[in-house]
């Protein structure tokens, strides 16, 4: 029963942190860069992993619970990582070299071609 409690507590903590986050985020002026958000999520996950390992070493968590939760946390971490790497939806693709160009950049940082806008006439997508 105590194992179940520990698992619930862990989930509860994560959930609580997730739910209360907007309250803190709002205080620090709405325009946090997305990176900050991912850092925070990563931090939370790392903390959960540490807690889990600690509990496991103390024998509070069974091997099976430990594995399950570790798997879940790894999945979450991968998800956070993936969304951190994914370029923002407004990022354009350089029509000359195919590298992502941030929305505010007027020229491709890689080849210097002007990223004049969304729909480059001709090229791009030929499916
Ligand atoms: Zn380019």
C-alpha cells in the first residue's frame, strides 16, 4: 500500500507543479521564451527522477514500480526534448538550402539567401 502511496504522491507532485505553474509564470511577465518553459519541464522531470531513485534506494519503491515510473519519466523527458527541438511553427524553410530560418530573420543564416516570405513561387513542395 505504501508503494502505491509513493507513486500517487509523485504523480500528484508533478500534477500540482504543472497546475500551479501558470500562477508563477504570470508573475514573471507573460513573455517567457519557449526555452525557459522546456527548461522548467526538464527540471521538474529531473527532480522526479531523483526523488524516484532516492525512494528506490530507501526501499520505498519496488523494483517494478521503479522501472515503470522510470520508463514513464523517460518518455516524458523525450517528449519535452522533442518539443524543445522542434522549430516553431512559424519558422520558415530556406528555399535555397533548406535550413530553418527564424521568423524574424530576413535572410537565411546559413546561405544568406533572402527569406522573402512564405510562399516562394516554384520549388518548395513537389509531391
Ligand atoms: Zn539558406
